């Protein structure tokens, strides 16, 4: 049996969305502009979105989960490039990046389109 030359890791980005109403605590975290638009257009709900990165290294029992962004936040907490720079400093190289899951939805006032909600990035580094 041959000895492995490479080990592999993955970085998964995902976006979760759920409906919130005016009675949910997240409503208070929305900007005044969005709250005003909600009132003006009489929306029944608003989409609350959260984005996460999950980093799976070899032999890990669970993923290192890092929040990237949530509706109501002004800043991103973790960026994809930041994670790649961190892993690259440890010898990891990106091998592939693909959209693993999409959802259908209206975007920018246009007809429904496929919207990525999960991407999968494979990385490798030499063993030894």
C-alpha cells in the first residue's frame, strides 16, 4: 500500500434564511430605513439571513464554525479571503471551488434566479 502524498480540507460557506415578523426581536436590529420601507410596503415578513464558514481539517471531530455576516450587522466578521490566507500560511492550496446548493428567489427586482446558498472549497497540502 502506498503512503498518502496529500491531505485534504474543506471550507464550506452557507447562507441560512428565515422569515421574521415585527414581533421578533431581530426587527429592532434592522436599520431605520428598512423598518420604514417595511411599514410603507406593508410586508408580512422580512428575510433574516446568516452566513457562516465551516472549516473541516483532516481528522477533525467537528467543523470550526465562524460567522461571516448576519442581517442587521454593519460589518463582516470573517471573510473567505481571510480564511484562505490563514490556511495558505499553513501550507493549504485551493484545489476547487463549487456552488453546492442554490435556492430560487427574486433578485434585484428581477425574475426568480438561482442564488448560491452553499459553496464548497477543497484544499490540499503535502503530507510530511
